[in-house]
């Protein structure tokens, strides 16, 4: 008989690509991963791993068994979902990942609601960018993710995932309080063609959106500063170092020295909850999605 936990370890190695990454994903040590894989090799009587430089790769037998392991684990997920659904109780553990402003704007109220309504449910939360959160859900490292895209730039969502709209989040332009446009009722992005911009880190989805959007309006953006945290971005704005797009979700009080002006042609982020389709029937996942939707509905 094949051991389920060892199959889970092999699946993690196949998905993550290395022993250390598999260990991180499983929240165990690298030696524990190596021991489980060695035992699995003895069980099947074949080599599943081969050295590849400083790391390892799957052999043909390893690839074959990893493919079966993924299907077996998916069936186990379905079985767990069916058992939970039959019991009709929201119990166990649910892991939720979200991009930082959603974590700040939604998690406190949503998790408090879950603790109040479902005291036997353990909720674990984490912050991660949308692409990473989607990957974690696909890998089974998270049960539900809160992700975003923009009206003019959609986030690619892989198959096998269910997506539910939570809210639309309007964004403004933040600028120094003494900026010539700070007193306007509304502005256009084109008005800031000659300004320095403060942006999300290069490579992130929102950075790509900003560059794409400004270039579509004939503006070659002068991105002077990169910061992942909105509070850091606003601090740079307050020091007179540029302008930025400032979404409202999770924004909190605007610091002194910063003016926030709506965009005339509204700029919106679409916020979604995403989970694996084979977890559709899990009461814990559905309860988490409902709590997030209720809290988001109060913010729109």
C-alpha cells in the first residue's frame, strides 16, 4: 500500500521543484522530506529521484507516480469536501491568502465574524500577491485566495478554480498637498504626464497595470520610487517625491501633507475570492467566502 503522506511529499516536490521548496510548502524540514521520499522509493521498488546539479529531478518513474499522486490527492480533497458537506458543520481549518490591502481591509472583520459564528473553525491568514496566492490555492497550500484585477487588465486565472466577485475598489490619485492639482474635484491620469510616479515593485501585477495604463494614454511613466506597502508610498508622496494611484480598500487615514483626488474616468480594481473547484462543497470554504463577501459588501 502506498502511504498518503509520502505521496503528498512527492506531489509537493513535483509542484515546487526542489526539496527545500517542498519542505517550505509542507511546513516541515528538508530532512523530513528526504526521509519520506526515500521510504516511498523503497515502497515502490524504483528510483523516483535523480541528482541534477546541486538539486534533484524526478525520474520517469517519479514523474509517473507524481501524476498519480496529484489525482489521488484531488480525490482525497473531494472526499473531505463530501464528508464536511454531509456533516454540514463548519469545522477544521481554512487557510486564506490575500494581497496586502485586502488583508488589511477585509481580514479583521471577516475573521472575527468567522470566529463568532463558527467557533470550531480554525482560520489561518497570510499576505501574498495575487499570482502567488493563486499558485498556493492550486498547490493546496491555501484553501481560498483574495485576488484582484483591473478594468483594463485581467488577471489570468487557471482552470480548476472557482471565482466569486467580492467588490469593486475605486482608486484615486495621491499627490503632495501643495501639488497644483490638489484642489481639483477630479483629475485625469494624463494630467500627471510630467510627474514622477511612486509605484508597486517591478514585476508585480499592479506595477504592470500602471505602466500599461499610462502608456495606453500616451504617457511614458517616470517611475522614480518602488514600494510594496501603500503606507510607504503615501509617505513618499507626503515628502513631495511624486504621485501614485491610491486604492481605497485598506487605505486608512491619509497622512498629513498628502492630497487624494478622485479620477474622472473611474479607475477600479475588481476583487475576487478564488478557491479550488473540487472544494466547492466544503462548508469551511463556503463560510469563509460568505464572510468575506458580507464584509466587502459593507465597504462598497
